[in-house]
C-alpha cells in the first residue's frame, strides 16, 4: 500500500500534467491541496487514509441560493443514490459552513501515477460542474449544448460523471 511519501512522489510526477495551479502538501495532516484557480480560492483536498488504504478527495462546491436550496438538496440526494455510477462519489453538507462538499474515495492498492492523474482530473471536472449546479440550481448543460461533468437528465436529477 502507498504511504504518504509515495503519494507525494506520485503527485510531484503528475502535477505538471494536470491543469492545476499548484499542489501543496500538508504532511502533519496527511493531506494535499490541489489549487485549481489562479486566486488559490478553489481546489481539491486529498487526505491520505492509510488505515483504510485510500485517498479521500474532497472539494467544496458551494452553498445554493435560498430559492433553489430544496431542489439542489433533492438533486444531491439523488446523486448519492447513484454511487455505483459515480465511482462512489457522494455529496455532503458541512454543518458549520453550510457548504456542499463533493467526496470520493480512491483505493491506494495498486494505484499508479496514471490512475491518480485521471482520478484528480475527473474529480476536479465534476466539482467544477457541480459548483455551477449548486450556485444556480441548474447544470451547465441546461444552458449549453456541450455536456459537462454534471449533466442534466431530462427525466431526473443531474448525473455526475467521475
């Protein structure tokens, strides 16, 4: 199983290949922060959970306006039910900040640099798409012809592709 140093080395290898601004390690927390925007305000946190043999990806995806809160909550609960189609991605709400958080576990066993790179890229893309959904109550595909990582299904809630 990969330890914190192994994952740090892999992140150093894949970091330049990802469309990210910076990857910062926080060794005392067994964590890293992958900065996705130039301001450094948005990114993906990765927690090394060696006890359970996984990396836990986490990204704040916002807090919806009051007028769409109910519909966004319903969509997020439906997304959680589809965990088999989302590689186990799930949504939670931070009780202190009120922010919705996208979470996903990545198993460390036999994880390669390519696997890690793909997992970070997919997760970051999904988080960006879900930020749009949470902010407006609508997925990007409701407004555009192109599909994003959060895709609206006409007969149901948005579908996340991780």
